[in-house]
C-alpha cells in the first residue's frame, strides 16, 4: 500500500495529524519504550482514500545542537521506507534553520514531497504560511491538524500519487 511519511521538526503537529488520519486519539510516542519509538505506522483514512502513514518522532529529547543531525537521519529513514513525504512546518512560529535543512535534504533527494504549513487556522498563521514558499518545495498546503482544516485539499494532492 502507498506509504506517506509525516516529517518535520518536533512540535509542528505531526502526531496530531497522524492521529486525525489514523483515528487514534492518543499518540504517546514518547512513552513507548523500545525500537519502534521513532517511527509509528498506521492505516490512514482520508475521505475514500486509504494509505499507510508513518509518524516520525523520537526527536523530542534532542538537544538543540543535535537536532539537525537527528532530523537528517530520521528524514533519510523516512525517505527510504515511504513512497512520499508530507513535510510539516509550523505556520505560527515560522521557519527555523532545521526546517530549512530538512527542506534542502528533501529537495536534493528527489523523493516526492508535499509541503504543508500546519496550525494555519486564524490570522496568526498568515506570515508563516507565506514564508513556507521560501523552502522551494512548491505551494504549501494550509492545514490545521488540530481543527481538521485542509483535509480535502490534502486528499486532492494525495489522490494522484496513490
Ligand atoms: P509533533 O511533535 O510534531 O508530533 O507535534 P504534536 O502533534 O505533538 O503537536 C505539538 C503541539 O502543537 C500540541 O500542543 C498540539 O496540540 C499543537 N497542534 C497540533 N496541530 C495544531 C494545529 O493545527 N493548530 C494549533 N494551533 N496547534 C496545533
Ligand atoms: Mg509527535
């Protein structure tokens, strides 16, 4: 089955989106010991679409210095196992250096990438949404994983890939 990896630095809303797509309310990724801790897979339902989705985690303990390196390794793993990546950035905080590094890696990989600016509900997200264009990954989707906004648009861009 088509597999989509949700990638992005900590706190952009990856697990919130995973839970919405998979339908589980709890994403206690940090509390699960063992080797499956940093990649969690489930079957997503989005309208009539069904696909596998991977939540990348395990970065939350990283110190500031090690985050870019860990992001790079995790993104490389996600690229290796998934058919496409959904790269989430946070429209409320705007871009960070780590976002830009991950974007460079994704762009160079040639792996199919969908860019989404999460937390896009409300006016506080407008500047961050526009900033996402700077990543050179095409037009960002405006999502709100928490409020369920942008899900039809996400389905529309995924449909031709699946
Ligand atoms: P992850 O570290 O990327 O997996 O991020 P989480 O899914 O754990 O979310 C981090 C924080 O962002 C949590 O407090 C969420 O409730 C919040 N969050 C997630 N999605 C949204 C959204 O669409 N809008 C807003 N305002 N907050 C969100
Ligand atoms: Mg998470």
